[in-house]
C-alpha cells in the first residue's frame, strides 16, 4: 500500500484528476482519496516512483506518508 500526501488536492475535481493519473499507469490499482486529509492511498503493483511521477504530471506534487 502506497500512501501519499497531495497538498494541492482540495476538491472532487482534484481527486478525480489524481485518481485518473494513477489509473493511467495501473488500471487495476485500488485508489482511496481523502480530500480533507489531502491523502491518497493506492494499492498497486506498479513502482511508487512511476505513480508519483504520473500524479506530478497531472499537476500535483506528492510526499510519502
């Protein structure tokens, strides 16, 4: 399980963009977004670096939790 803080994630649209970015590298990833905590939990077999890079490419910086 990968847990990331996404400081700029502030609404449903942001959450959808982050989830779409994760799914772009792993369609089967399980993604749980908590907008209030600005956190995303991802269950995936893909390397964490690739997932973080995809989220960054969507315009959101991340930090590991």
